[in-house]
């Protein structure tokens, strides 16, 4: 049975990493979750950093994300927010959503903002995307390898090979995971 993970905004921002994390969920390794508030942050930042991107295409990407992973959207977590304490108060909504769905892992690049002491009462931990993907490789290297291959197969303009996708993931911070998947 797949365990529940919550993806934070910063791991959903880079497109290749986002694609891999979604495909890991589609492979049944995890039950991936996020919130509209997390997606608002993702797409607001993409829009600010890439004003050249068509807002309609960004809205379509968001819609496709929500359709790609069954039951991914967390709702009803807002009443928990004010009762939580984290180093960055703006991250409390992430922890509240994780608590609501009883996530075992929060996948985030902001590990310092989710200290073990704050997560321990909820029986969860924060993991970097690289450590998280390494864990998935240990569980099923074939599933993760297949996810990377499907990303490569989906790239048309420009086309990409498996090794090209690994290089993209490495730029997104998956240094050890990319090395573990290299042929």
C-alpha cells in the first residue's frame, strides 16, 4: 500500500522534478497530496519568474496536475493552521495539510523550516526531493527508471533522452538520485 506524501511548492516548481514526482505517484509508489494554496504559490512564482509563459498554458498545467493524481487536493486543513508552530509561519499551511491527510513525509527543499521536533508529534518527517527519490529507487528502481524514461519519451520540442532527463533532474537538485539511475 502506498504511503501518503505531501509535496511542497518548491518541489513542484521545477517542471522536470514536478513531472517525476507526479509519475512516481502514478506508478503507485506513493499517494501524493498538495493543496490549492501550494499550487497558488507554485504558479504565482512561475508567472513572476517566467512572464513569457502563457497564463492559459500555466492554468492548463495546473488542471492537468490535479487530474494526473487521484485525490491529490487536500481540503479542510485551514482550521489547523493557527495552532501550529514552525520557524516560518508561512509554512504552517503545509504542515496543516499534511496532518489532515496523515502524511508520513513532507517533500520539501526547506528542511530547516520543518524541524523534526515540530513533525514528530504527527509521526511524519521532512525529506529533500533527492532523499525522497532515492527512497523510491530503493523501493522500486524499475518504477522510478520507468518514470524517467516516460518523461524522456514525452519530450518532443526539443526531444530528450533518458540521460538528458537525468541531467535536468540533477540541475533540479536530484544529484544522488540521478547518479543512482545512470546506466
